[in-house]
């Protein structure tokens, strides 16, 4: 399987996350006062250091998105229809069900009782945010149609500006988890709307100077996103360290519904594209965006809504931890099944 589409940071994200877990736990143990001071630096329940790091994470990713590409969806309406169906009508609701089934029912005896609702909330936040940046990598690795990939990401991001807050509030309500609407809307403005506006302004400013300047800038600032994510995780685990050391099994148990959600949604989107007659170059990115998550947004929103110490924050970090190895497995399945897919799909 070709991996040339991934940077070193992206390819070994799981390793970096594990190192940050260890570093964060160690720093929280050695310098507990400093960790508490950083955690207390808040305005309207938004942690200032984390807010800045989230912008550094998200804005370089959104620079890649050309919202003018939304108009291109008309060329692959079947594939876009599958993407929207899985991302907005299946994925969040299936995760809410899996969270209820595994966390509140089957795994409840093995998890802290006071964190069960928070764990479920973190899982819902993961599923309610479709992947933005990494799907470009997954698409390249499967030979996906780049224009379709761009158009589905642009459309999903446009929908997310309006639908993320109501969908999260609705699903949390179904799970009997109260959520402060003002904090949720603040998170949407801070972590979706403002980064989108800033990224599109920067994108236009760079493209005016030429496509070569734009590409060189993307290459130069690409590592910023992962670096900011890793610094956020160090801060998070500086707070979470004691709870993790007391309940190490929580990470493994939280991974179960996330893994099931990835495999179920990617298989469903892949099969539906085959059923409606879309070509493999469309089915691949459609399945992959249905399987992966905009985990940067999920981490930021979980911290804003529930705090550094919450089970929600930990659940979103588990999503980061397993993202790359699991998605590479999905990429491998998509590539290895291309012959089967094309033999059973009338090509259009």
C-alpha cells in the first residue's frame, strides 16, 4: 500500500499520541500546580491556551478546502447522496446507540459511574463531526477522485456550520445528558465559524500571490496542525493522568464502540456506492469520510463543554489514538477489494 500521501507526522500519529500521553501524565505528576494554573485560564468556560492551539490545528486544514467546489457535487450526486446519508443520518445516531449499549449497559460495571454520561457525550461529539483534512490523505491512498473528495469535504463543512450544534444537542438530549446551549454555540463559533472565515480569507490572499506560493505555504504550515494537537494532548493528559492511572481499562473499552462505528459506516458507505453504481474512485473517499472524524473539533468541543478532567475529553482522545492505524486498515480493504467492486458495479 502506497503511503506517499502521508507526512511522517501523520503516518506515526498513534506513536506521537502515546508519547504525549506519557509526557502529559509525567508533567501533571511532577508539576501539578502549573497544570492547574493553565487549566484555570478560562474565559466563558473556554480555555485560552487550548483555544489558541485549536485554531493552529484547524486553520491549516481548512486552507485546503475550496468552498467553491460545493458546486461540483452535481457531477456525482449518487456518491454525494451516500456521503450525506451516512455522515448525517447514520453515523451520529449509530454512535449514540453504540455509546448507550456499550458504555451505559455492557461496560458500565468497569467504568467510573460518574463519568458514564461524559464518555457517551465524547463519543457523540466524535461522530457528529465529519473528517475535514485527513480524508484528503485517505483519498490519495485509494486513488480517489480528488475533485469529488474536495466537493464532499466542502459540502460537509458547510453543513457542519449549521448542523453541528443542533445535532449534538439533540443526541445528548436523547442520551439524557444536559448541555449548556450557550457553551455549545460558543464552541461552534470559535472552532468552526471563525476558523472557516480566517482560513478562506488566507486562502484567497495566498492564491492571489500564485498557486506555487499557496502550495509552499501549505507544505510549510502542514506540521503545525499535528504539533498543536500533540501539545493539546499533553495538556489534557496532564489533567487526566491520575484518572487514567486509576482506570487504564477505560481507554480500551472506549475504543470498542469507536472501532465498530468506523467499520460499520465505512462498509455501509462502500456498499451503498456499489449498489447505486458509483465508480470505485468515488466509493473510496465516500466510505473513508464516513469512517473518520474531525477529531480536532471533537477534542476542542469536549474540553469546552465538559472540561479537561472529563470523560468526554478522554473519549475524543481515544478517537485520535486509533484514527491512523484503523483508517489505514480501511484504506487497505478498499484497495484490495477494487477488483471485486468493479466486477459488480456498472461503471458510469
